[in-house]
C-alpha cells in the first residue's frame, strides 16, 4: 500500500455514503489503505446527526485516535494545517473544490501531488467519483443483520408486489434545526421546497401511470404532517416506521423496484444501488438539493 486515506465522515446517512464511496474509489485507484474518521465531523453536532456507517458491511476501518480532530483544540489545529497545506508540494488534505457560488462539480483527482498520509473532506455527491466500483459498493452498502428488518409489514408488501414505486418527501428541509424552527424565512423556504417536491411527484406519477400496470405507490417522509392533503390513501400508502426509522426506511427502499427519487441524498442511494435492469428511476428536472451540478445520474429520467 502506498499510504493512508483518512476520510472525515459527517452529516446524515446519504452524505455519509457519498463520502465513503468517493474515498473508497480513490483508495482502490491509487492503492491507499482506507480509514474512516467517525468522530471529527460530529463532536460539535452530537444532537443533530450521528455516524451510521457501522450498520453496513463496509470494508474501511476506523482510524486511530491520533488522526482524529475530535475536540476544539484538535479542530483548531486542523484548520491551521489546512492553511499550511497550501504551501506544501505534497499535500496532506484533499478538500472538495467549491466555486464562488458555493457550487461543486465532478473533479478528476491525481494523487501524485498528495502525501502518503491523506485527509479527505467534502461531499463528492456525484456517481462520477465512484461508479466504476458500483459492484463493490452494492455489497458494502448492504445492511448488517438484514433479518431484523424483514419482519416489517412493509417489507412483506414490497416483496409480494412487483410494481412497487417508492416516493420520498423531505419536509422542513431548511427549518429542521433548533436554531431555525421559529425562523419565518426558513419556514417559508421549507414550505416552498416541499411544494416543488410535490409538484414534481405529481408529474412523475402521471408518467408512471402510463408506463406501469396498476402501480403501488409507497411514500416515505421525515414528517407526514398534512401530506394526506396531497396524497390520498386510495392511491398512496404511507410507510411510517417508528423504530430505528432511518435504517428501516433505507432497507425497505433498497428492496423497491421503481423510484420517483425525491430531492434528498437519502433516497438517491437506494435508487442508485438498485440492480433491477427493468427499473424505472425518475428524478426532478428542476430541483437539485446538492451543490454538485453532477448530482443526478444522466441515465435517470428527468421529469
């Protein structure tokens, strides 16, 4: 092995999978040993997000404590090292490039200009970073102890029907944090985002109704409040899991065949990991929740 890649994992499950996938691909392409920093991205946000990749069959191991920036002192040191890195010939930090408008796009990296000890940070929300390793990632992004989730009533419903269509609606996108719960501007922005998502889903349902015989629509959400006003029970079945929600939802989505992919990285992944060649995968033409302009795969149907 040439050296070590240590990837700073952060944010929610969808983002964690993107971060892992990018670094896994880099490690394979450039012959690095791959480690995860599971603490530095969370020590300041313990009540908001948590590390979840330990629930999957991933190959990477957790890095030694000496490589973590998991307290305020170490994090200050990290910021200093990143600034110092600019002047090094062999850089220790690979940080996703961001333009002045805070946009990102797929960038091909050559690690010859980087050190044998490499810290990787960023979201890397594009399949272009890792699509050559899709088979490996399908295996690694399977959940441990799958039988735990197979007693779920929705799992049996999904397995009995070949015409399942999954839908995800993310609500409160800009107002879910405590600091924004009473922020009128954030609340309005979230409501507009939900409205655009629902408009897209209506278009997608019209499309699928013409393509699939008697489709069964299953709808997931982080907040089902008021959604019955838009999605009547005669046509849409709500998947409301109370226990171990994020992992149970993710496992069920992995077993679906067709996808009206919501503007959320959480739903992006089950659609991308889907192995059914006859699947219909739709995505919104007018919503991109990622700063990455290459977020949506080209072969997904734009609606």
